[in-house]
C-alpha cells in the first residue's frame, strides 16, 4: 500500500511559502542538484494537494519548469477541496473529503508514495493519523513570515523517527 509522505522545502526559520503564499524566494534554491529529490520523484505514484496550494504561486510560473517538482512530475493529482472548479482540469481529480482523497490517491499510487503538497493537507493527515513520513529540504534563507511548514496551535505532540540510510531530515511518523 502507498505511504503518505509530506515533502516540502522550507526556509531555515520554518516557512514553506512567504507572506501571501509567495514562492518566488524558492526559485534560486531549485537550481542545485538534489539526489534525494530526484530519487523521490521516481518513487511518487500520486500527489495529494490542497486547493490553496494547487491554485497558488509557483516559483517556476511561466517557464518550462512550472508544476510539481519543477514540472518533472507527470502523474495523477488529487486536490482536496470543498469548491471544485466548474470546468474539469485534465489529469486532476477534485475530492471533497480527506479520507476519500487519501483512498483515491493511495489506489492510484499503488506501492509508490502519495506525496502531499501543502501545509494544511499535511496537518489534516497528521491529525487523522494518516501521515507516514515527512521529508523536509531546507533552503539557506530566513523569510521571517509566511506559511509555516507545520503549524497546529493547540495540537498534540507528534513523534518522529529518523529513517535509516536517508537524509537527516527524512522521518517516519511514530503512531
């Protein structure tokens, strides 16, 4: 069964997007080779993304690298939203509830990862006990504000365990 993985690039002060969802800060940090990200891309069978992230800023907007993983991801995308668009988007499935979206994404992913994009969907998966792993890449920048990598005021502690043989920032969620 597919594992749910929340992966993101964050600033050193813990933001995955700048104020107003701005992603332009990330552009200069995407050029460096990253063997972990390249290997991960081959292991992703589906993407589960929130509507705000799906319709939000893209650091590569207007270029041939626009889209998930610098435009390299080609596969099923599931958007968690209560407001699907009137016009369908080819290759994108809009789902109104978390458990339904996770089930559809897992089925599409097979034995590969469902990669979660967006802090809110990751938080919902953690709260529901569905998230299996977290992979965070850090960019050498301090943003000072924006969308936190993980923010759950009043939430409970989530224990993580390093995944042997992986980067120091790839963890298994301990249930």
